[in-house]
């Protein structure tokens, strides 16, 4: 079955928001206003508890599982930093063969690997590429992208945006901060020919939750790249995580889209973007940027958004898919 | 009675994995381990082994996948060597603490640099503190038998630890030997179905791999050490029951003509067969020499070792690895530290040989015996590297 035809239990509106216990329990030690744990909580809630979660080392692992406490209400394993995709490969293969041999539950069990941007785009990219290429049937990989190594103290990663000030890409008299452009992980994931790739953002919570439901329904590996606002690392007021998420999408900095069997859908069209300065001015990590830097970023952001629109127009999904509001 | 068949030792290990009805194999190719995993993938491809074969993209992912697979309740096997084992290093220290009973065959090979594909023990010695049970096979039959024993020990709920089965690369792994293949039924009677101690199960969710704060880290490490030390009795029981089921007897520490020996050679792995031939030849000439071989390396079989060597006048410890910057090899360090408190102890000397595939001959053991005798009662300041070109 085509990925875009695969039925899934879509949450149509806030009235249909899943009830009951959160799959990620409260009482974890995430920072005040953390947008990453918000995204994680929503993603897990969308799936319930009939799945197995695999975490890479990072903020979400440290703050949810200090022995003897754990916030995870489904079976959960953490092994190391760079290998969430490989651990999940093993879990997924085991659940499949045990089902086949009559020693495990006779149903599909999604295996969800969760890692940060460093654990995905830098140290974990080899394990991720291997797992995607091997085409594990019940494999979902979630990158929670807070755009730097926050757990170790805000060091730059290959997902840190151009111009951002981090502790290893400091702005100074001889530097603008991060001097490289953000690595395009969704494109890299899509290049593996997997059935489902999507970007998501906790500021668009139903879209986010529906994307992991769709990922679980589709047979074959899925990759979700999730925007994870980090007030601590971005030098932002803790109440602004959701606001920054809305601005990221509405300025075209973080577009919401899906790639289904290689076909592109833009979930949130942004024909008239908000001023990009609105996004930068609420975050201390960009406060040193000069007007010409911002102009450069805007030009490239717009150009990349237009590329995406062209992809969606050139490779459209045949069945109509409603854009999430 | 079954008859032995001619089988390459690597393939014998794979056949043992088939006989154990292994569920998941995750492996990455590296010389000289390749024949083991090639044959396993053939067995899966031809339906002789009902397992998932995960052709991972590195050894780091091989061990990571094995941890995930074992944690999910699947009987899990991998094999590697040298650089591959080194690349797994980080995960090797995690698997025991997560109590994942993976079985891993290591076709022992020298570590780089210089790059070298031939046999010594530098790979396994680099991870000797990781917390795995470690067994050394001497010949092909033993490699097959110990593979089966490894699963039984690993999965015993008192143990639930990963096991390395060490077979010397090329000098054992690539030899064709007459080997008795047990039947599936015989192995099933010896090896009970895998019932994991801990398991990722949607019906009973648990969390594995939590953060160990200063309040819990030490306790976790000690708990793993307690289990590893305690596994020796399980290993011995597994050997005893293997003897009963298959008629082949294995001990943690093997002795050969050592009871009345003045000089005892201490070895691990396949060079022990050459050493036994050398012992026979020296005995014929009236030399009171014997051999002690460690089959179990981790947990270190301290009491069995002391019992086997304490009556000797001289103990020549043979290492296959240089612990750079330390005067003695790792096996010698274990021997010396245990003997320090022994009421009667032999004069201990250390010889290193067979590095990076350098041939090990009977003459080497004769030279070692003479040197150990000459050094008797004297202090050796550093290991003696046998056969080195100055």
C-alpha cells in the first residue's frame, strides 16, 4: 500500500484530543518552558503505550530517567548517545522474529527511536542511515531538534542555525556565531527512499501528533524531524517556546511538510511570511546579528521554502491531503 | 553414535548457533570472523535457521542492535574481531549492566597499529574489564561445544550476562577439523528456552538504562561484578551437565601433566595444543614440565587456578598481548596478584609470543621452559618477548 493511502487514526480537532494518562509521566526534570519535552509528551500521547521507545543519551533521557525514577509508561531503553537507531533496529528485528516464532505479541509493535539533533545529525547519522537503508518495517525515528548540544551546555551542532551564538560558536569581533547552514536532515532521510518523512512542531500540536500516528500506520521506516524550542539554550523567556514555534513556521524558517513515498506535501503554506526579525528578536542567541546578516538569512530561507513549494508542485501526492491549520 | 565430520571451525560455530535456534544475529564483516557470519546468513537464507539477520553498517551498530534485540527477549548472537571489537567498546561496557545475555564469538586478531589481520589476544585483552563472561576454546570441537555452553550460561537467570567465546583467528577459526555435530533435539534438551530476566514487553513495561547518579552508580557496578563473579558456579554446572549430555568434559582450568611438574606453562586458546605436544616431547627427555590452560578467563577462576599451579616450582605465564607501559602481560598480572597472598607460590616468569600471527612452535615452549628454570627464584624485571628480532 502506498504511504499516502495508508489509513491512520487521525485526531481531527482538539475535542478529539486523546484522554487518559500521559504516556510520559509528569515529574520529570526538564527545564521550565522546555519545548522539547512538550513535543515528546504530545508524540508519545498520540501513540498510547503499545510501543517500545529507545532513547539516545541527551536532555530527554537525563531528565526523564534518573534511577530509581522513570517517566516512561511504555517499555523503554537507553543505551548510549550515537546508537538509538541501531538499538531500535535490534528491538524491531527481535519483535518481528518473536512474533513469527510465536513467542511475542501477534501484532505490529512500533519501535520509536528518539534522539536530539547531535544524536541524529552528527554522532548518530551513521546508525540512522543504516537503519533507514535496512528498511525496518515498524521503525520510527524522531529527531527532537533544539539546534545545539543543550545537555552538555549549548555547544554547536550541524543543526545549529546560521548566526546562532553557542558556547562553541560564540559571536565575537571575528565571528558571527555559527558560520554554517543547518544540515537538511529530512532531505537526507528522504534520500533513503523510505515511505515517510515529516517535519513537525509542537506549536502545531495536532499536526505533530497525527504525523507520528501516520508514521506508525505506514509499513516501513519513518523519520520525523521535530522542532524543539529550548528557552535555556536559546536565551529566550520560558513562556515563549510555543510562540517561537509558531514564528519559526510562519517566517518559513521551519516549514511543516511531509514526504510520502517521495511525494511532497506542504502542511502549512506560508504565502506571506511574518517578518523574520520577529523570530530573531525573542532569542538572545541571535541578538548580535546585524541587518545584513538577517537579510542574508531571509534570502536563503525564502529560497529554500520556494524549493520546497516547487518539490510539492512537481511531485504532488495524488490523493487530497488536508493541510493542518 | 554420530561420526565426526570435517568442518571448518568458523562453520562449526555457526552450526552451533543454528542448533541453539538463535533468534537474531546482527553482525558486520571483519577478517577473520567473516566465515562465521557468512555461514549464518546462508543458514537464514536457506531456512535452516529461523532468525532475523541484521546486516548492520558497523560493529558499533552490531553491538547496539544486539543489546536492543536481547533486551526485547530474543536469543542473540554476533561475532567480530580486533578493530571491530574495539569499535564496539562503548557498548561492551553497557551490555552486562543492562543484563543482556548476548553471545559473541571473537576470532581473536591483533589490534592496529600496524594494521594486521592475524592472531593474537590484544583484542579481547583491551576489553577485559567490560563485565562479559569470557571463554577460550582450544580446538574446533570445543569451539562448537562452548558456543552451546555460552548460550546456556548467558541466559541462566542467575547470570543474565553477555558471553565472549574466543577462538584464535585463522589458527583456529580457519582450520578444518573432525567435529561431532549434536542434533537439534540433543541441544534443545541441554539448552532451555530463553526466558529473559528483564525484557522490553508492552504487557509489562519497564525502563532499562537509567541514569546512575552518584547515589546509585557504584551499587550498579558492584551488583554487576557480584553477578559476574557468581557466574563461575553456573559455568561449572553448565560444563558438568554438558559432560552428562554429550560425554565431553570441560573444566574452568584444564591441566596437562602438571600434577608432578616442576615447571608449569600457563596458556589460553589454541596454542595450548602445540604446548601439549612440546610438553610430551620434553617429558620424553625427562623434563618435569606440565601445562595449565585457562578455559574461563572471566570471571577469573581464582581458586581453580591456584590449585592447579601452587605446587609447581616455576610458573611460566604466556601472554599473547603486550600491555604497553606495564612490565608484564595481562594474564601474568592476574597470576601474580593471586599468587602474592598464596601460602606457597611458584617463581613466576612472563613470556609473550605469537603477536600479530607470528608462528608459535613447540620449540618456543621448550625455550620458555628452559628460561623459566634459569630464572627460578630470580626476579624478572619485564616480560620476555619470544622470537623477537632485535
